[in-house]
């Protein structure tokens, strides 16, 4: 079975000089249509309760996330590790009722807390 590391290696190879000319040519902008299409296919698989197709489409979406991250790494902007780190930090920060000292919350209270923390974070950004 392949691993996440294998996917990173595959994308790195596809974007390399010895890789695929189409993949090397891609930019943030050029992949937007693919991102929209794949997101739509994920939503369709969920609507159809088609778990086999959902698994495949999530893989396509993950591939695009790795491609975007690879392009960003090549430009010196960020890496997939930065993306993963940011996602982890955000999930822990926005779930103080799970990872902090707050009590258990109802789903509605959890969503309200999430939105309040998000609002505070956005207010701090320049």
C-alpha cells in the first residue's frame, strides 16, 4: 500500500525536469478548474452515497492539494509540511473543549465557539 510520502515523491517527480510536461506547466491559476471539478465530484459522490467513488475523488482532491503545495514550495512560499502544521494548529486552537480545559459542548455550542475563535483570529490579522 502506498503512503502519503509516496504521493509527495510522485508529485515531486511529475514536476521535475524528467517528469510530465503537463504537470510542470501547471500554476495556481491553471489548476483552479481542476480543483472546482474535483470538489464537485466529491460532493456528487457524497450525495450518491458512493463510498468507492468518494474514496477515489478524495484522492484526486488530495493530489491537487499536494500539487498546489509543491508549486508553492518551488516558489519558496510554503510547503506541504506548513499546510499540515497549520491545519493541526488551527484544529487544536479552535477546539479548546477537546484539547483544552473547557467542558464538553453541544454541537451548536461547539460551532458557536468555532465561529467566535475564527472571528477573533481574523480580527488580529492585518
